[in-house]
C-alpha cells in the first residue's frame, strides 16, 4: 500500500507540476502576444453588459467602439479594459452602470458556472495572482474546469498563431424584435422581487468597477458612467434608492450620464431591460450629441 | 455522480482511504462502508431512487433464501415468479409503461378510436436495467441450484449496489462477484496499478474521443435534413466511435475502480470493431448483457437447437428483447431486429462461431481477407447504429434515404458549432486513429494498457500516462452524460 500511495502521489505531483508549468508558459505567451488592437480612429470605448451592448450603436457614435458583452461583470471588464488601454490610444471610457449591476446576480456572473466556461478561459491569462486565488476560493470546481479550458484555448491560439481578440470581447448587438407588452406578467415580477431582496447587493462587482475607474484615472483617461434606458416597468428599477445611495457613496466624483428616463416608445424596446435597433438608434444619436 | 466529474474525483480517494485504512480490519465493516458509499454515489442524482434499490435488494435477498429453503418445486417456482414479477414490474412501470401507453393510444387512433391510456409523470431511475438484471440473475441461479444464497445481508446489499458498476454495468453474476464480497480482501499492488491504468484509459476514451465525437454526431443527427449523404455517413461513423468509447470507457473505469477496492469484474468489451462478422461483434460487444440474455433467455427457450423455424424465432426473440432492453422506443426494437437479420444467415449456415479468437492473433497485421471482413463488419455496424441513434423510425428512414442518394458523392461539410477547441474537426480523426492503434496493439489483452511494464520501462510508462492525462485535460469537451445511463 505504501508503495502504491507513494507512486500515486509522485505521479499526481509530477502531472500537477507539468500542468502548471505548461499553463503558466502558455499564459505568458498569450499575455505577451494578445492582440486587442482596435481601429486607429477609436478613442472612445463603451464597456458594460447586455444593456449597453444593445443600447449604443457605435456606427453612429463618433470614434467610438462599443465593447459591451452580455453577462459580463466588472471583474472581466477590468482585465479587458486594461489590455485595450495598453494597446490603443483611448481617451474616453464610458462604463455602463445600471440598477442590475449593483444587484447580487452579478456574483453569479463573476464566479458562477457560466463565466468560468465562457469568460474565464479568455481572460484568465491576464489575471493577477490574487484574482486567481479569489476565484479559486469562490468556486473551486468551476475554477479547475475553467483552467482546463484556458489551457485548451491557449494552445489553440499558440498552434494557430492567432492571438486576436476581435469578435470575442463584445460589440453592439442589434435586436430587431419588439417587446410584447401583452405578455408582461406583473405577478411573476412581484414574486421575483419577493424572493430576491432588493437590498441584495454585489459589493464584489462594485469593487471591480472602482478598480476600472482608478485604472483609467491613473492613465489620464476620461471616465464616465452611463445608465442606458430601461422601461418604466423594468423590475430592477425597484432598487433605485439603493442604486442612488451607492452612486452617491462610491462614485460621486465620476460623471454620470443618466439615460434611464430618456424618452422612448414601447416599440423601441426588445424587452423591458434592453433596447431594440430603433431604440438604440435614438439613444446613440442622443448620446453622440452629448459628447 | 459521473465518473468524469469533479465530484467523483473527490469521492474516490476519500472512499479508497477510508476503505483500506479505517475499515480494513473487518470485511463486514468494509462491505457496510461500500453500501454507504454506493448509496451516496447513487443518491447524488436523486436520493429517492435509493428506495427502489433497497426494496429490490431486500426482496431478492429474502426470495433467494426462500427458493433455496423450499423443497417443493411449485413453491420454488412461486418465489422465482415473485422475484421476476417485482423486478420486471419495476422496470415495466418506470421504463416501459409510457411507451406502451403511447403505442396503444396511437394504435387505437389508427382505427379511429379516441381511446387514451394516461401516461405516468415519472422519470427513469438511473441504471435500473442494470441492477434489476443483476439481482434477477441471482435468484435464477439459486433456482437452478447453480449457487447457494448468501445469508450475509451486507455482502448481498453491497453486491447489488457496488458503486463502480451500479449504474451502467458490467452486469455481474452472483457466482463471480458475491464471493468476492464474502471473503477477506487484501490490498494488491499489481491489481490496483492495473485498475488505475484501465481507469485512465477508460477516461481517455470517454473524455477525449466519445465526448468530442458527440459534438459532431449530435450536430449531424439533429440536423440531418440539411446535410448531404456523405456528411450523414460521417455522422454515423462519429456515433459509432462515440457509443463505443462512451460505453467501453465507462466499463473500463468501472472495472479499474473495482480493482482499487480488491474486486475483479468481468471484461465487458473485447475490441468489437475488429470483428470479422456480426456474430463475432456480438461476442465482443457488451459481453455481460449478451451472455445474460444467452443464459437466461436464449438457452431456456431452446437456443440454436431444434428446427430452423425455432432457430429463427429464438434469434429474433433474443435480439428484439435485447434491443428493447436499451430503451422504450421502436428504434431499439428495429435495431434489435436488424441485428437479428444480419446474424441469422451466419447461424443457419453454422458460421456464427467461426471467429472465436481475436483477429491476427499470431501476426502483427491482419491479412487482406481479414481486413476486408473487419471493414465490412464495421461499415454494417455503423449503418445499423443509425437506427439506434435516431429519435424515431421516421428519422431513420429519412436518414438512410439521404445517405443512399446522389448526395453521397458530394464533399461532406459540417456547420461548425462554437467549441472550446478551435482545431477539433481535424484532430478528432487523428484521435480516432490513435485509439484504433492503441486498441490494435493491445487487442490480445483484456485492456490495451495491461502489463505495460513488460514492454516499457518506468519513465516511458509515466510518459504514456502523462500524455493520456494531458490529452484528457486539453481535449476535455463539455461534460456529457454516459449514453448507457438512460438504459
């Protein structure tokens, strides 16, 4: 038994050392070669989640690239922004800051199963040690899974010699559908709100937003927060008092562009939280005029 | 709990350490611990289904003793009937009731009747077909006086629920496995080492080959209408390797894990895709099920003895029942019947036992004749798997009609879904080739990596294991259930 355990432990340790070495090496190679280059005329980027992804048509906004991505929490946005700033001549950054982004659902977008299989393999080569430890402690099972996928992605990049992140880091999303208000079920929303306390706040997400702001300020980049339009019936507006309080307490010094009550018709919404193409066109023209 | 999951990676070492270091003083205690571990393993899906296993175990434990005790043949038959009634009854309710309900309703509607049989809102308990057959073989063997019933309840319960083979076999016989629970077990270094090797190779087959083939097989079978015949042939080939690597991979992990705990399970797959005819294929595929049906169904109804009519009838019965065992769908019945049709000529011309030994036993490569036969058998098997994989007979017919159309000559294409591995389409063929090569080199052994130390020194062996581990890490696709779980 002793011999067996000795062999097993020896083999597992060898494999672990080998695996970690290869992972670190490939992370290093990917990190050094990662291509986040945007078009030369881009000096302004918009980052955030699906709200801004559907709200800002960057073909309408001057010298701007919308790099928002559905379900992206600020942790992943931070590392994406960091790489983009390093490789591009960015002067302005607009960060989506909506009611949902203070909500605890963002924790799921940081260490839930989905970000570990979709975001983590893309961005983990750029993480620092503490971020790795933080995520490992939050969800060890998915962290291991994500690490295996990272190695897989890294090797793909190295073998194919393709380090471009274009089309993987977000962009404007054109939604053509219109929300059917007949299907709106008030009772379901009420029941959701009952089960999800409105005071449930993701301070982790807010911590990473703060980090993005500090990062930009250190690089002398102009930062502003934007709240894209949400329908009056959108259930997450109900945490408005918390939202205002958090904004005042943590982000009072940052310029805040509030488009929450920007005048739009029902036909401009794809659903209560997201604009369709019509809505995004009106919002983008207005936003461009604000610049 | 899945063998290819993180949960199992934690569960296995903990169980191993407690089993050998804490429970090793007493066999009963070890068995009791195995029962608890197995229930945790099984209850991980849904603890409510444990009630079925416990019921089945109690029932057959009691009936086994009663059959043995009874001197009266009628009474013995009654107890055997009770075992059959309850075990097959459970299987019937959970697995087949809704199928018959739908089939009856559809049959009546064909004649214009609106007679409806209500369906039950139940889900199929994982592995019910496997452990039901295992316990049934126990009462059958006692009835036939082949074995004596055990009075050690812990041993019997552990035999029924032993976690490595509980949910997808191999279906063990009491004569082989039960005595292993009764006698004292000591740790055997070589056996445990073999177990790890076999388990590792099983994991490689499942994670690297089966799960990645599944991505393409699922894509093609789910969208077969848009693809040309040439792509559908690729789909059939992908599924052929998926099901082999999925199921034989599971068996390898099960057998390997059992070895770690001091148990030896029977070989379940013996390189079936190197078979030279369909009869040989069936001797090498899912051996524990084939032999179960042979011993408890085919031989009791007369086997290959008697008139030609009897031979034909018995062959169809065994293949159709075997097909139906796989699932409550007409596709499985037709799949069984198709195999019977292919097997029948061999039986009638006494060629069904032509190839008992593995191909090219004395040579490194097969001769041209053998190779042709292997390729033909493989091609036929792949085509027959289409029936098995299709959602309905309607889909099977459509799939075949596209294959056998002019589009078979067009260049195959697959609409790529986003996968985590960017160059998978090209590498999957390389991986299949690697698998075939490893299987070919190891075809004379019960598993290809057996007795590796005879040919390779330690550093080379470790290099082989590390490569397998590394391939498992990097080719890890999205975790998929084992196909045979649904049976």
